[in-house]
C-alpha cells in the first residue's frame, strides 16, 4: 500500500490518497481541498501514479473534510462513501461555509453509499474495515486496514488531543466512549492517521492523551 498526503491551507486538514500497488485501485480519504493548488495536487497524484480511484471516503461530513467530495467523485468516476447519519451536515455545506466565513463556493453534498459499523471495503488486496466512532459528529467513522496496521481516524482523535464537540452533532461523552470502546481496542502498535496533525499510535494515546 502507498499513501500520499495533501495538507490544506485554511484548516491544515490531511487529504489522503491511498492505493494498492499491485492493482492501482485507490481511495481518496476526506477530500477537503479548497483552492486550485490543492485540487491540482490531488489530480497530479492520481495522474502520476495512473490510479483508478474506486472510493471517495468520508470520515465525517464537516466542510474541511468533505467540501471537494462531489468534485472528486465526478473527476475520477467514483462514488462518495460515508455515514448517512451525517446527511444533514453534508446537505449543509453552504451553511458551513458561511459559518466559518470561507471564501469558497460549495453545494449541498449527498452521500452515495452509506457506511455502517463493521462494513468492509476492498481496495485491491487490502480490506478496509469501517468502524463507527460517533462523537465529533453523529456519523463519524474511521477506516482501519489491519494488513497495514493503520487506521485513518478523521477528527475522532489526534496526537494528545481529541476532536471538538461544540459543533452540531458533537457530544463529548459519546466521543470519549468511542475512543475507549473502538480505537483503544485496536492493537497497541496500530498507527493512527488523523485528519489534522501528525500520526500517533494507540499505545501512545492510551498513555499520554490527557483527554481520555
């Protein structure tokens, strides 16, 4: 498996392009691109590596993770996968842009394929396990790839921090419960790849995260 990362300017959000090296099947995780250079960076990765984008995957539907999802789906001939528990957030992209005073044009987003806890997606020879981790949003999910010992955790948990819960759909008690019951149940050496900031591990966060 290979991973490339595009970091957006306004929110420092991590957009990931992930692919199976044997088949070149790819997923774009949390496409929150907001300016031309960011869009171009994602296009260049797909073009350079000759990737077949199979999935657009959303860990949740906040604008900094999902505003370019429909563009990516149409550009690369894929569909948008995420939790429909976040449908209202996805529909409210324009309202989210206004809330944060963002200088971008965006439209309501529909989620093409609903993902639920325990679902699995195939990316070449890899299996991506969907794990529901509500709390940051009602439909928050993470993408765990056991063969690679990694999990893309969106804004559920960060290095020494956790996702904010003061936005619509957020609940701190639910978030902490998700971290303990889902993320901390993964093997301790699992690499956690968050939606913002650097990677960490399950063991590191169990020992050192002051919020949990």
